C-alpha cells in the first residue's frame, strides 16, 4: 500500500502539479515551482472551549506545484505536506493544521476556445480541484490556514467579451486524513478520500464590464450530506443563494459592497441515527465602504459590518453555515486562535491598510463582537449559554499584520497579532474558559522557488 501511495504521488508530480490558470499564461512543456512556509503560533488566554489556556505550536507547509501544457490541454495539480510540532492532547489540533504528503490537486484541464462567439473563452477541469469562487465566503482556498479544502469533481468556466463570467461545478469535498488526535500529532500520512456521502454543486454568474469597477454576482449552491460508515453526520441538505454588488477599490476613489446570503433546507437535530429533522432558515449579510488614497503609502480605509445568524429556540434551525468559505480576509486568522467564523456573530469594524513600498504591506483592524442569538454558541468558540442570561456582548478584537519581502519574490516574512478583550458573554457564560484577554501571534517565513 505504501509503494502504491508513493508511486501514485510520484506519478502525479511527474505529470505536473499546479494551480489552474489560463493556458496562454503558461509556457508549453513542464513548469514546476513551489513554496515552503514555517510558522510559530502562540496563544495566551485561549477563548475556545476544550483547549490549553496557553499554547505554542510549530507548523510547516510545503507546496510543490507544476503544470504540463501542450496546446489546449494541461495536466495540473498540487502536492502539499502540512505538519505540526509541539502539540499535546490539550492543543486544539485538527485537519486545518495537518495533512502530510497529500496530492491535494490533480486534474486535467482543457481550453475549448470561443464556443459562445468571438471573444468568449470556455474551459473545463476534471479531477481533484481547488475552488476559490465569488467573494470566497462560501467556497475558498484559505491561504493562512496550514491546509486547504479540495474537491474531486468537474468544473466548467465561461468568460465573454461583455464581461460575463460563469462557473458551474459538481464536486465531492475531500475528507482530510488522518482526523484523530494521535494521528494528527504524529503527522501520520494517510491519503484523503471523497465519497458521495457529501456532495457540493452549484454555480456563480457575474458581470463586470471592461474598465468598470462595478461587479454584479449571483450564486446558488447545494450541499447534500448523509451518514457514512463510522462517520455520523447531521445530514445537512442546504440550499444557499447569494447576491453581491461591489464597487471595487480604485486609487483616489471610494468603494463599497453589499452581499446577502440566504440559506434554507433541512438538518438533523443531532448526529445520532434517527434524530428528528429541522427546517433551516439562516442568513448572512455584509456591508462595507471605503476609500483608497493616493500618495507613497497608498492608505486604504474600510468600514464594514457583518451579520451571520445564530440558532435560537423554535422549530427551525437558524445558524448560518459558511460551507467551505474563508475567514482570514474578513474576520480573524485560523491557527491556534480560530475563534471567529461566519456563524452567530454580529460585528461592525474598521480596517486601515498601507503599502509603504513594493516590499512591505500592513494592516490594522478593529472589530466589535456580539452574538446574533444569545442562546446559541458564539461563532466557533464553543462557548454557549442556553439560557441567554450571559447576554450578547462578546468583546473587542484588534487584528494586525505586517508582511515584508526580505528578498523580492523569494523570501517573505510575516507577523500576525490578535488581541481579544473578552466581553461579558465570553467571561460569564457557563463553559467560558477563564481569563479576560486573549493574546495571539504568529511568525511566518515563506520561501518561494
């Protein structure tokens, strides 16, 4: 079995492992490149339930990417090796941190040309895919996290001269393995797998005319889930409709954005076999506005407001499910912090970004945090007060990052910090971890080759 695994991985690398892109931007023949990222993660005052109050974790992520192209055909993919050191049974470790020696992406891609008239472009992909679609709040490759979510399936893309972009896909999310504590801490190698027990399909349709900052988008996704042998689930059957209207940032101009997502369907009350079904009615919406200034530092200021529904008493289930969306770009980093996700949260905020030079960029963000429903667990912390007596105020979050290319396009250093001043809910809820403040930081060094 090990020989087969090594042979399969070696064969995929030989064929070419790479992120998808337009064929006319990739030279013919074989191209190989990659990155190695080393990270030191540290936290004091863990806000999530069940983890060490203070922890330090060392992470590495190696990605080897390549592409073999001949005319309209490409063989593409990506090999990942994501590992950790220093974890103990109290470290909140999961498959977001560990996925050792895995051919995450391996697919065939074909550019079919102008099938829908002059100036149109059509392409299809079949195999293991990485998907980052739309605003990335429903399906994304989260670059900050040590591992990515991948899928096995079929994807088709259409682009037209009038600025229409359409994507349709049918995919089986990969189950990252191992997913048990001892296997994760030992960085055990096990091939990920997919099955028809979990299926995601849907499409994105957007229009942005050439030269226009205005983007219009509509998307529909369906997630179907059922119990697998040895893996009970909540049997989610979720339909998700998203509408987005954005004026994108331009130097010396204002920008704004509106996004609304509604989710309906059904879900089991628990993962136990035979658990009663509940109807789902959940929502997420986001509003932001900002301005990009001129000048040498190119400051960009943005105010934002996010609202993701929670689940309260009653017949229907109201907690918003972000599916396979990212969190870092909007809310907070993953890693040992990983406390703020797009579920049961109400959060206004402000962010200031600067780019002092081509080699340095930074941002500082502030968010106020409330629960959308006082009786549901707060975001991804696991902290909950079923009585609602602890209120809805969760606290203040400061989030900052500095990135510096030590050697342009070769070596990049990054420092990320988060300070969470816990509000009443995170201090007084029945299962809230002790402490009034959370401090998180990470040091990252990435080499590109």
